[in-house]
């Protein structure tokens, strides 16, 4: 039988991972802003508080995802 040697895992390029994470943060915050605009224009009128709440929530979500990815990157 032919025994193939196991493939070596290439390490992640840390700069590439962190660059992708920054774009992910930007997209998350943009989508939070878009969701806030949509909710205000469709359901609530122009109070301005819903958009602010959605943006703040999306910032917290993006920070959480960044911390999670950097922990995973440091563990590797």
C-alpha cells in the first residue's frame, strides 16, 4: 500500500488575516448603519435613536469578532 505523508499545514499569514478582519469590521458597521436607516424609514420615523443604537451594537459586535479572531491567531 502507498502511505502518503501527511500534508503540512501552511501557517496563516498574520497580516492577511488582520487585514481581512478590518474589512469585516467595516462591513459589519456599514450593515448596522444600513439596518438602522431601514428601520427608521420604514417603521419609526426620523427620530435618529434607532440608527445610533444599531451602529453602536454593530461596533460592539465587530470588536467582539476582532478579539475572537486575534485570540485564535495567537493560539496558532
